[in-house]
């Protein structure tokens, strides 16, 4: 409790505009109060000195429906890589894939 009171008092008096990370560094460096950033963040939130930020909801990506018939759409992809592990120069794998079945129609380095 003493450490918490002292830390919160110092933040109120000297570091009121600091975030938890910088405030923790200053408390450790100048006042020899060593606590975790997360603990200090919770203390600051309890005192009304810090607002937790809400995380953005992840964007949802819907998978496109496959084509209904073989041959309707052929997807082509090139993948440059060191495929032969320094036994030959870097090369690119060119791959042709049927969208309806996922079958590899053609591939070549």
C-alpha cells in the first residue's frame, strides 16, 4: 500500500501527463520505485489518470465462393524465392490453379 500511495502521489504531482510506460520508467529511474507497467496502468485507471483504450475490432474478410465449373477461372501466382537453397540462382515458381477444384494445372520455375 505504501508503494502504491507514494507512486500515485508522484504521478499526481510530477507525471500527471505521462502514460503508464513513461511514468514507470521515471518512477524506477528517479525514485527507485520498481513496478510493472501493467500494475501502474491499473493504479492510474483506478485514480482516473488513465483511460484504457478499446481495441479495434478486426476486419472480417469473407471468402469468395469458388466458381461452379472447372475451367471458369484459372488463377495464376508467381512466388519468388530461393527455392534451390543456394545451389542455383533465385527463381520464381509460376503456378496455375483451377478455382473450382483447386487443382494445379501447370507449375514451372
